[in-house]
C-alpha cells in the first residue's frame, strides 16, 4: 500500500513538472515581446518623442518567458503583452505570471483589485505634440520642460517588484501656442505629480525668430517621500522593518524569536526573565513578581523603529523657454533656458543652453548656476529608489538595532552653490555602435553634490552571427566626486542587456540591473542586503 502511494505521489510530481514545462513552452509558440529595452540618460530625447505612431488598425501579441529575481528569490516568469491600436488609440496589457519552484503563481500579484488595474501596460491616445493626448500605464521616460525638475523620470524603476499605473494628459492649441499637461506616477496613490502650462507670447507679432519663442511654467511634487515603503497594517511603521506587517499592534521583535516585544517576557532573548520596570508585560503575565526575590534582568534595551505619522512632501517649480534658431534637414540649433526652485531650499538656473542635431551626432551644452541646497533634475531616473532609504544601525553599547528612514530631500542641506557645465553627446556609428555620454562638472566651495556621469554603449554587431544587441549603461549622479574606487554606491546603478536572435521573429534576451542602499551607513556597499539585483532572462518575440 505504501509502495502504491509512493508511485502515485511520484506520478503527481512528474505531472506537475510536465504541466509547468508546458506552461513555459506555450507562450514561446504564441507570444512576443513589446518591452522597453532602450537605455536612456540625461540629455536624451524622450523615448516617445522619437517613436512615431502611425494611424490605422494594428494588433499583435507580445510576451516573454524566462526567469526573474524578486527580493533575492528566483521565479519563472511568463509575461503576456497583447497590444491593439485603432486610429490614434493604443492599448497594451502586461500580464505577468510569476511562478515559484512549486509551480504556483505568486499570490501577491493577484490578491487586490489594484493588481488587476496594474495589468494595464498602457492606454494612449495620440502623441504629446497633438492637439489632445493622454497616456495611462507604464511611463518609462518622462521629462518636463528642459529637465531641471523631471529629467527622464521613470515609474518603472522598481519593476517588477513595484508596478505603477501612472499617466499624463494634455492639450496643445493654436491660441498663441497655449497648452497644458498633468502627470501622475501612480493613479492609485497620486504621490509624485507634475504639471505644465506653456504658450508662445510673441506668436502674433511675426517678429523673425522671436515669434517661435515658447515659455513654460512647471511644477513637480512628491506628496509623501516615505510612500516608497508600504505600510499594509496602517501602524505608521514601514513594512520594510515592521516585524509584524499584518498586525498594527505589533512591530518589534528584538530577539527574533517570533514573539513581539510587547508580548515577550524575555525581550533580548538571554533566557532571563525581564524586570517589570523595563518590560511592563512581565507584570501583566506575572503580577507582583518583582517582590518575590527572583533574579530579574534589568539590562534590557529593545530595538527601536521610527514611526512616521505625517507625510513628508517636497515641491519644485520652474520657468523655462525654448527658441529655435536654425531649422533645416541637416542642421538645427535651439537655444533654451530654465530657472527652478526647490520649495524651502535653493534655486538653480540653466543659461545659456543649446541643443543641436548634425551629421551623426545629437548634442547639448548648457551652463548651470545652482545655489545652495539645489539639485538639478530632482525627479530623475533613479528617484523612485532614492526618494527614501532604510537605515539600520547597531548600537555599539548593547547591540540593539535602530531602524529609520532618510529621504533624498535630507541630502539637500549638504549641497553648496556651484557653477559649471553640463554636456551630452550621442553618436550613431553606421547603425552598428550607438554611444552616449553625459557629464555634469560643477565647481563650488567645500563639499557639494554637483557632479554626475552617465554613459552607455549599445553594439549591434552584424559581424557576429545572431547577436543583435549588447548594451551596458552606468551612472553616478549627484555626488561630490565620481567614485571610481567604489563604483558601487548609493548614487550609482548599472544596467546590462543582451539580445540574441533565435529566429526571424524571436530573440533570446537577458538583462541585469543593480542599484544599491547603504543600510549600515558605512560608506561601502557589500552583501545581498545592500545590493539590489534584478535579473531577467527569456525569450521575446512578436507577430
């Protein structure tokens, strides 16, 4: 009987494996990929500004099959991305099946109504230069004005751990070029918001050059910088260091024994009963025990965790202009400027600024003048990661742990005034090598966070059979010096991508990304807790 039962279990296990294999292979036959693989850096045109959408009716099915790492655990991933376009309308879905080693779909992606809304990859109408336009869903690249507030911000930075359904809507009129735009990174939370109004004040004058002058007013806000970390039980303790994230009455467990400190008679786990004067719960459990002559532990220091009962917002606003100087097929030149203010902090200005397209190059060069406590492009590609960070300190005296959050806003107090240049150059070498580099070199007094470096190289080598693309991008932003000795630091990230063709309409794709958090605040990044890795590997294809 036992042998028969074992045979049945073995058969059931094999059937699960076969079913899991079929689930993986089926999308390979049916699906394709419509992801956003382009690596962008400050100075790049927005992704959508370089992507033309033709009108008409088009449809397709995209997808990917492979592996993805979430919270240091590897899952199998089946990603379905159907798309439909009718006239100027476009709809795309992003249906992610994250499957664990037992063949079970990850429940966290399907247990709330917001999870179903998050399956929308995008819903769009028209483009940003049309009379009326909107987009809802994933916004991989968003720039406002000339970039002093929002500079290539992405609401997909923490994808797939965090899926944001954001959106923007805007109009452009012929009434002196009047138009506006509104943006949110997440329609559920509406924490990171932006708005813009623009017009052409001299459009009716017919003055050469000046009639094309465009002026814009911009605003950006993060209504809750702590919103990066969830608080599911509503106890004002971020789940990232809440030991009991589903219980609003408990959050600390100093000895990690699974018993909350406020229910524990031995908080520090040394097997000595705590004295009621340092642990009131002991008196609840053993009333009057301090009068019975027992040797009780007086040396009890529980861990501590910061409580955040109020939202912490940051607001930035600016005024910008653009003036086309030369417009031709082979060469164009635009002059621009912008002045921005971080509310309660400093002011920064771009003047003069020039952008140009010529031969195989796109280029930008601008002079920057930043006051104390000002950072340019405050909402940049790394903002979702940098807006708040977890700090974890172990006390030297008694070994207790202290947990709290810091924000990007807090770094502003250390930023000193500076002057310098920002330059950007992009080159297309015979459609084989695409190289981009951007560098900000600011000068000021003492220690200031005014230097940034971004670089990426994409190779599409026709001499290597089947290899369609190899890309790498590295960035360090808003630091007082470019740290080449420790390239892994909180202000850095790296992204790599390989694309290998396996058929006319299918590619094998691997991508890897690292970003970092200095939990113990020792200035060095090491260990899996401080290196956040995202690795995806699979098949992408289309029809």
